C-alpha cells in the first residue's frame, strides 16, 4: 500500500474525521452494493419473520433514539 506522505497525526480531530468520511464515501461510490454474508442474510430474514409474526414488537427510530438520549443524559 502506498501512502501520500500525509502525517495523519498532525491533522486536527475534525480534519481526521473528515478524512475518514471522505475515504468511506470514495469506497462506497466505487463498490455500490456490497454483498451480504450468509449470516447477515439469515439474520435479516429472521428479523423480517419476527416482524411479520408480530408487527407491534418494534419501535420507530425516533422513539428508540429518544430513549437512548434520555439514558445518556441521566448517566452524565
């Protein structure tokens, strides 16, 4: 693997985060849909089956996120 001579340690945290995001975006743009492993497909199938059996068991993302944020603020 070749490097560009960039000393990552000299970058600010914000610059390193941006670099990581840019790198990830470049990989995602070139690879398109990455194939799932058999285990990932099986897990997704299991979750879909669970949802079909009992659609009321899940919670919307907004509710889950609010619950997580509430726990985090309590622990501070």
